[in-house]
C-alpha cells in the first residue's frame, strides 16, 4: 500500500500549499533530538482527554510542558505526567518559554479568539507551532499567524487529525484514482447535540458558533472529495434555542458550494442534532463514509467494494503529532500547514456572509 505521506502528495491533498520549513540555523545550532518536546497551551477537555494521552504513545514527540491559568490544574498535571516546574507556565509567563530548550513545539489549544495571539507569541519565542481548528476567527488573523511563523522561520501546522487518519487517506486515494468517476455531488454532515449554554462554543466573542467548529469538518469533506476549492456559496442558518444562539451565533448551518469543475456540495453542521457522514456521487458510482469525522471507526463503502483500513491507533492525534514532529525533524512540509486552515476560514467567512444576505457569495 502506498505510504500515507507519499499518497497524500500524490493525491494533491496538500497540493498548492506552501509549508514553512524549519529554520536551517535552528537545525544547525541545536543538537539533534530523537523526540521533540511539546508544550500544551490550554488544558481543557481536548488537551486533557485526547492530546495528553495521545502524547504518551507518540514516537517522535513527548509532553514536555504546559501553559495554564489554573494553579490547581498545573499541580495535577505536574504529578500525573512528571512535568518539571521549569516547564510549567502561566499566560503571564508564557513568553519565557523562549529560554527553554526542552520545548520545541507549542500546541495552542485555546478558544479560537485567542489563537492568533498565542501562535504569534510562540513563533516570536522561536518555537514551532501547532494550533487547533478552527485556525482562527478571520482570514486576516490566519494570515497574520502564517506571516509570523514565516518571519521567525518556524513551522506552523493546523490540528487537522483526519489528514493523518488512514481511512480518510484511503477514501481520498480511491476518489483520486477515479474509482467512482468524475465527482459530481458531495453531501457531508457533522454535528452533535451540545447541551451546554456557557461554553466558549456558545460565545460569539470567543469564536463560538458551529460553522467554525464542526463546520470545518464538512468543508474539509467537500474539498478533499472534489480536490478543488469552492468558487461560490449560498447558505442558511437557524436555531431551535434562540435564547442561547443569538446575535449571529449559529446552532445549525447549511451551505451549498460550487466548484470549478461543476461539482456541487451540500454541507450541514449543527450543535442541535447528531449526524456524521460523507456521501460522494460520481459519474461511475458512489461512496459513503460513516462515521466520517469521528475519533475512531471510520468505514467507507463505494460501488466497487469496502474501504476499511486494518490499522487503527488508539488516538488519531498520536499519528497527527508524530507526523508533524517528523516533518519538523526532517525539514519537510507538514500535511496541514497554516495555508490549509486559511482556506477553510475564507470559506467560513463567505458562508456567514451568504447566510446574512440570502444571496450567493463568490469566493476569491
């Protein structure tokens, strides 16, 4: 079977992207490492339940430090993961991370409204950066983050775990190989019922709203299926809980994308219902992935057979971080650079504009 990395390049998964290669001076002046030290910034659910456990299984990187504003969390993590005091930072002392050779990568796992600030500060501190999705709230913020990492010759990767997930890679390969012919229509959905009312996902000023969060998955599904970037979009939004989702904050969003080849995509995402699938209709057949963006169990069926990769890791994030760490150590492009996150946020902005106006919006 084609290797994941070579396949992704062959399948143009990261075609036309420009990753910032690690600084040659950094590589020349620091001793080679078997593993890169990673500091997690923000110790919420994703860091606590997924990234930290995943880092216990990685081969190319390890949990070296943390950044938190909660002393109780710092003490708990210190004991649980044997983190030295010198590798524990608050948001006030964050910039001192520049002087810590134990930490090579800063992984920003904060509400989206804070991503730009901490990515730029990490880059200025001389650290490579991984940032969770959505990359940021605006395309301008994304570009600022890309520029800061480029200026400081640091690598920037977006935490798109599905780019590293073997089943997803296999379905893209099947499509690129023309197994179902020319892609004509894509339908993709990702959502769950979120009963919370005060989380950052329900706060517009913190980058909340479903299109930023779960919506990125459906955009990725449509873009990976077609291998193209959309050129126009129409969209609709609604809520069943107007007391929570108000002032432009979206609970459910539906969008219709137009691609240069003539392919169309209907995507939907929600905090009000459970759904998770990807359907692709081609000129010679069909493909269905269900679940599509779950943390495990991805399975695909296409007209000619079944796509079910025999290899599964306990945490998809383990493969993601190992791949990105290996790219840094080998001076190679990452699979999902900042430019990939920027593309999605440009589409998200167009979807919000289309929903507000009720008209088709062109995407430059």
